[in-house]
């Protein structure tokens, strides 16, 4: 009887861990969408990239750090937002 309870407890823990992980991911995605909408409403310029390799993603991150001030852009996944139209245009010319 005790062994059965231990197995059940473990499966409930694993189930709860899965639920917690997915809940956190959903919460982060919703938060990102809300921020994205707010930035766009404030006049920021949106650029959506196509899926890419990890190496290309690292190149993009490096390029942005070199060419755009930190407070002038925001990113989540493939969505990039730029405060300045010129930064968005240079980004599009380079990466689209």
C-alpha cells in the first residue's frame, strides 16, 4: 500500500511540474504580447523576422548591440520593436 502511494505522489508531482512550466510559459507570452501592443501604440516600429538558425540569431543580437542603443529596442522571439524609425529601417535592410 505504501509503494502505491509513493508512485501516485510522484506522478502528481510530475503532473504539477508540467502544469507549472506551461503556466509560466503562457504568462510570459501574454506579458510579452501586452508589452508589444503598448510599444506599438506608443509609436515604436515593429519588425517580425522569419525563423532562423541559432547562429543567425546570435549574429542579429550582436549587430543590434553594436548599432542600436539599449533603451531604443525591445525583442521577444522573432518580434523586434524599435523606438526610432531609422533603427528599424537599418535593421530591416540588414536582416530581412
